[in-house]
C-alpha cells in the first residue's frame, strides 16, 4: 500500500498534511458521523489511499475539479493536499449538502491551508463553469452521478468515480439512459472494485 505513496514521490510536508487530515477526521468523528466507526481503524487504507489513487488520473493541465458529495473530504481534500504540490493549476470545489460536514471541511481547509472552494448546497441547484474533472466517491449510483454531472460537462470533461464490486451492473443500468465512453482500472484498495473513467456523456 505504501507503493502508491512512493509512486507519487510526495514531499514530507504533503505527507504530514495527509496525516493531520486523518487525525482531524478521527477527532471530529467522535461527535459527527463523518465516516463509519468500523472503518476508523483502517482509515489510512480505506479512505486516504483509496482517495489518493485517483491522483493517477489527473493532469497538470487540469484547472477545475468538482467533487460531488464530499462528505468528510474523500476524495476532494486528499486530492487538494497532493494537488497543491503536484497540480498547481488545479482549483478544487467541494460540494456537500450536509451542514455539519461543511463545517468540518471549512476547518480542514483553514488548518491545512488548501484554498478550497466549499459549497453547502445540493448539486442540482448549482450553476458553475464546465469542469475538467468531476470526482465522486460513494455518493450515488452511476446513473444518478451522470445526471448530476451532465450540466458541468464539456467535450473533454473526465468523470472519475471509484466503484465497488457491482460496477459492471452500474454500467449496464446507466447505458439504458446514457451514451458514454469509459475505461475501468483496478482499484488499489478493493480487489473487486475499480476506478471508472468516463467521458463524452450524452442522453439517449
């Protein structure tokens, strides 16, 4: 699991920020339901590394990344921590409708000096420029995610969605209503899961 960290060759400062973020999640989780209690003991692998692996699909040319349903900051905050060092042009917007989670994200943003744009609203209410990247983790089915993403998609927008073992079923269901191109890449943290890379989405 450390190989993924070594492959990005992140600085000590970046690593320290990831550790601090991890500690903040655990501390706030005592009062707020940010992550499941069962996943606390495996937080580094289950949440940090699981989010970190999405960095493989970012480019230094990317400018706007929207993270739907950011929750406790996975993957958005992790991408922002690494992005500050590796993807300096990247501007990340976290979109979260639950107020207490937004409070946490704002505290993380301030503590880690990340310059995140944090929006407390529902995705369907937003008017934002087209994105280069849209990410989302454990928010909704693929069919629903495509519905959310469509207004923010340009020709080259890439959707990066980690999915569990039923990812092929989600693809098949989504194809009943949508045309899209996709690639699947094996997840580092879930041998039955994958990372879906989707673009050129259009309604049937």
